[in-house]
């Protein structure tokens, strides 16, 4: 297990250094994703100080923030702001989703991606 953890750590540290600070593109991950997984890995490895360091980098990243008001396709309707990020037309950062670090759209974004309706909000 320690060998696997070490390989994971090496890969995630590399990703945290070389991925872009932010990406609004579905196909390109940001370094916040690697930092998030480093925090989880360090918790698993019982290294809480390092876990906190990487978790703080994610939480304090100005490109991401918790969703507190309605946005997107139902921005003018009553409802729960958190749920907006799961609606078709709202899941991508470019749609205003500031909370999700890593998005897997099923719906066609540019006519080529995905083939199914967005089922994230129901799973």
C-alpha cells in the first residue's frame, strides 16, 4: 500500500505543479483537482498537516466559490441555488458554475461531447 501511495503522491504533486491554475474547459483539469486529491491522499496517509495545506489551496482558490444565489437557466425562479449546478445548461464553469472542480457533462456541449441527457442531478 505504501508503494501505491507514493506513486499517487508523485503523480498528484506533478499534476498540482503543471496543470493550469484554472480551466473553464471540460477537457482540461485545473490544479485544484490534483490539490483536492492530494488532501484526500494525505488524510489516508495520516499526514494531516499536508492534507490541510492542499485543502486550503482549494478552498482559498479565488476561481471557485460556493454557490449562494440562483444562476443560469432558472436564475429568476425561486428555488435552491445549490441545485442549479445540476441543471442542463448550468453544469459548466462557463455557465456560471463556480462550485464544481471537475465536471463530467453527458449532454452535448459542442455537438460532439456526450450522448445522453444530464442525469447528474438524479444520481
